[in-house]
């Protein structure tokens, strides 16, 4: 296991104990946050026929839900910084439940946009960010592994919900299913109750150590900010840290992710409809999501374990770049897989690729900005990413409506994933080189300062000796 990276939390995270219970709670919250919008695609074809809408119009349901989840990120960030993760997650579970119950009474597609999309999306936002943030307060050395295990909640919940939703639809219709789902998501409140804040008095304070490579730029920027504006610590920085927009690593992450998110979710949203378009029965089409989730399920903890090794963790940004590029290649190859067997193969390799990206998505951000600034970083990232999350699936649906085929949509998503992957490789290489140069310069300055201080003490000692002799 690699040596633990230093943090600026003011204490050493316990790396275990109740933290593993928190990982379980985050597993549930993150699972519903990411899997729930995907699992609802099982109902899309039937709701589309019920309201007489197009592919692009029905795709807005998941898009609005995901976009609302991302857009509410800063609000969730402020609430987490003010009240902690536990109450925010519990309120989020209640909001999500209310949205699904109201959606069961829907009379138009607009009604679903508002209830499932906006209200449900806000409920998911209050589950996602607190779950991601609290892991960083409990884990340091084992953080990639803890994040990987927590992110596994998404495929596990999707693997369960995909066939369950098909069963609920056959038994109760989409309205009855939404009502039952409104009760199921109350498990988020249970998860929130387990997110006990870390007991900072029970853990030792960290010893003074050299700053970690990726934290050097972060520490310098924070010191300058506090020096220039003493009130910033108690005002803006208390809630949202806008100085992150001057952080080189954060900007690289943000630019690449904005492009990537245009092609990240659409292939999942249209996987089941694509299978039905090829004449595959409904249960087999829904089962593709379960196969996808099964592969995703095993890959996420494995990715966290690999990311925690001494060979990968120091350069974990390259690992993330590889995962993003691998996703792009999968989508470019998708149209070559024909028939149900071909789609099963695609679901497996796509599940592996998607699981790698999701397991590393927030770990790489925390690696760049540090645990203390992570909550603000997630809030800023999610509000900006809500645009591609919102527009990606509807644009893909419009392509299907225009061309009458899915292959052009998969080609486009492949390019939108492959380009950011290449971008991450190039820019993170540049960032690592710059950080190494900055670290060497900092060490050189510290060495010169120490030498000057030693020389000054010797001069003072000589002066004192001379005065004594006189």
C-alpha cells in the first residue's frame, strides 16, 4: 500500500472503524443517485406510446433528472458545509420520494419533467454530494479503495432495479410502479442516518510533513487568498471556493469532463430501446442493463484497489485518462456488434469501461484539490456539467429521430469520449511536469532559507561571543 498522502483537514482520518459503515451508507446513496435515472429507461417506450411523444422528448426525463442533480450541486455543497452530510441526505430521500409519488399522478410529459426530473433530481443531488464528501473525512491512505467500494453502489442498485422495474410495470403499470418506487427510495433516509460525522477529538492531528505533489499548488493558492482577503475564510470560502478556477489541475479536469459528459450517459439511456429496435423482447432488453450493471459492479472495487497501489496512485490521473479513452473505443465499436449476443458482449465491455470511469471520477478530483476543498470543487463541477448532462441524451435522441438508426448516435458518443481521454493524457502530463518543477523550486527556496537562517545564527553567536570577551 502506498504511503498516505497528507491532507489539510487538521486531523488524520481514521481510515477505518465507523468509516466502513459510512462507506456502506454512501454505497446506498450513490447507488440511487446514479442508477435511478438509468433504471427508469425501462418505462420509456411505454410512456412514449402513452403520451405520444418522440425519442428525444422521452429522453428529456432522464436528462432533466440528471441535470437537476448536477445543477443542485452548489446548493448541496452549501448545505453540507453548513449542516453536515447526515441531515442533507435524509432530506434528499424525502424529496426524491415525493417527486416519484407526484409523478405517478402525471397527466403529461411536462408533468414528468417537473416531478421526476426537477424534484427527483434535487433529491438525488442531496444524496450524491454528501455521500462523496463524507468519505474524504474518514479515509486518507485507503481513500481510492473506499471511493471505489462506495461507487459500486450504482451498478448494484441498477442490477437490482432494472428487472424489478420490468416486473413492477407488468404487474402495476408505470403509474403504480412510480408509486412503489417512491416508497423504495426512502431507504436513502436510512443511509443518511448512518452518516455520523467523524469524531475529530478521537483521532490524532497530523505531523508537519511536506505537501503532497498535487496539493502544492492548492496550498499556495489558499495561502495567498487568505493573505489578500482575511475575511474570505469566514465568508465565500466557507461555502463555495471560487479560487478553484485559478487551480490548474481543476481546470484541466473541468474542461475534459464537460466534453466527456455529452457522451457519457446517452449510450446507457438508449441501450434497452436500441435492443427493442432490433426486435429483441422487453425482458431480454431490460436484462442488458443488468448485464451492464453486473460488469460495472465488479470493476468499480477492482479499479479502486488498483488505484490504491503504489504504482498507480502517484499518477492516478493517467489511469483516469485511459478509462475515458476506453469508453470512447467501446462506443465506436458498438454498431459492429449484431444480434442479442453482440449486444451482450457490448454491455459487458461497456460495463467495464463505465465502471472504471465512475470509480475514478471523484477520486481524481479529490487527488487534485485535496479533501478540504473537495465539497466546493464538486459543487462547482456539477453545476457546470449539468448542461452536457441535460443536452446529451436529447441530442442523441434527436439523432435517432433524424436518421432512424442508432449507430450514428453511438459513433458520436464514442468521439465525445475518446477526445477528452486524449486531452487528459496530454494535459495531465503537462500538469505533473509543472508540479514537479514547482516542488523543486519550493524545496530550493526552503533550503536557501534554512542556510541563511543557519548562517545568521552563527553570526549572532560570534557577535555574542565577542561581546562576552570584551
